[in-house]
């Protein structure tokens, strides 16, 4: 197995020096037999010498920090092993030390099978003293409760409120009435700085690997040959085009089976609403949403059209045209009509004043009746009126009041 050197926090000079160590096969490499008592004793002695035994790892003053860890099970099913990569941690000042060790051990009995890395420290490292108080970790049960809330759609403010309630009632696991929170190695108070790790746990629970670009996650979920293949996501995406070259766009169109049924129920031969929104994430992506109106007059999402802005485009909101919308709407119509006796065809569509959206809709459904959104018509009228009537005489003011009366009606 290759050691995950890329997971280490290093500057370029350290990375170059460590690369030379591994290319010259000068790294420390120890292998131990699980069944040998003497070899396991030797392994534990090595870990204690370097401050990596189980007791030392739980110490907040430990000089080591886990940079990477993974688990895997043998074919027996119950046998689980873990690989962990340790590096010097932050309560101590930076010294340029290149020490790091990867430990492979069995989770059940702690048997060590392999230790690889660089165990020597530089002089500054061995003489360093603690420069700041080490961070006190949040108790795992606090994360468990917060993660369950986040998966149910709770906001961070609600999570913090629940945390305060459970603190007052001392409801967290291991938080007995005699527990001394001031002297323990864990804390129970959920801080704003804990949200980052909480979101990482949330992403991990949904199979999102935050260490690789998002588009790679997406491609792995949709690739049947990938170990990360997700059948439910594959079934919900009816149009996908990866961005493999600079001039291409990423295109992802989503419609679950329930959304397909809703499209036939609320939009076929009826009214369709199409609108776009921007700034949905930190990447330069555009999102268009097709909606219908249910029996209660509420909007029902029927499809999501997500695509990237073209390369070199400075304004994300201007990163679409008639052609891209026509392509995605045509794909949606084909998806809905597959296996049906008739083509999916709405009767009326409501959009804003954007001619690109309206033209694309007519390209796909030439007989469609287009209606302008009342809000956007009023907004357009108001903006134009403000330009015309900056300085008004009596009759212009009178005319303006009459226009306002019409808008209210």
C-alpha cells in the first residue's frame, strides 16, 4: 500500500525532501505478525517510544495528529482494520519537522501489522514546548445528535438551541451528574467553529468525498463501474453531460419518479412555470426550475436543470442562451414521453421577461401559449417609469398616481 503523503500538511521544501526519502527507499518500514506475542510487544514499545500508543493518542497534549484514516473489512465480515497517518500537531510552533508515521492496526484487539514513515525529528522539534492551549474536542454524542438534526432539515440555530437544552438537562452520553466538564478532555458546548466538521460528517454520511472536486463525486455516483455508484441518484438524473474539455459545460437534469408523475398530473395539458436562479453554490452554476401548480394552488417542482456557465464568462447570470435551454427542455420532454402513448405537452407557460427562456419553450412546444409573470411585468414597468419621471411637473405627477392605481388593481 502506498502511504498517503499528499494528505500531509507540508511546504514545498518539505514535500521535496520527503519525496526524495521515499524515492530512495530510505523511509522507516516495519511489519509485525499479528500472532506473534514478541512482535506485538515490540510494536507497542515502538508506539510508546514515539508517543503513539492508545493512551498517548487521547491526551490533548499529544504531539501527533491524525491527518488521514481509513477502515476496511476482511472477507470474514467481522474483522476490521484501520490505517491512520499521524503528523505533528498545532499546539506546538512550526519547526519544519518531517516526522510522520502511518500505522495499520486491527480495531478489535489493537494488533499492529505495519508502521511506515519517517520517525526522526529535527532538533527544533525535540526541543519545542507547547506554545498554546490545545483545542478541546467536542464529545462524539454531540455530533451524533447534531447530525441527526441536520439530516432532518434543522438549521444551525435549532441545533445550537437543542445543544443548550441538553446541556442544562445533562442529557448527553457520559455526562453524568458528577461529570466535571471543567477538567475533562471533551466538551459538550456546540461552538460556531464546530459547524465545519459537522458539515463534513453530513457530506460523508451521504457519500460525498470533500477531498476531491465535486464533479468527480458526481461522475462516480453515475458510473456503474465505480465503487461509489449510487443507483437512486442514477435513476433520478435523466440528462447528464460531464465537462471533459475547456469549452464544454457540465449539465445535470434531475427528475425523480414522483416528479415525473407530478409533471403529467399538473403540467401536461395545463400550466408550466419556468424560472432560473443563480448563486446556488460557490461554483459558477445556473439552475432552472420547472414547476406546476397543485390542487391547493401551491408550486410543485417538476424538474431541475443544472448547468455550468461557459468558460471565460464573467457574469454567471448571463451564462446561458436559447440553445442550452432548448437542449435541456427537449431532453426533459423525451424523458417524460418515453413509454407513453402521447408526447408530454403543457398548454400554457409562465416566464419572466427573458426572451431566451420564452424562445426555447416555443422551440420545444410551438403551440404553447406564453404568459408573462405579473411580478416581472410590474417590476419592468416600475423600473421604466422611474427613468421617465425623474423630475415631474403637475400633470406628470397626476399621471404617475393613476399608473400606481392601475398597478395596485
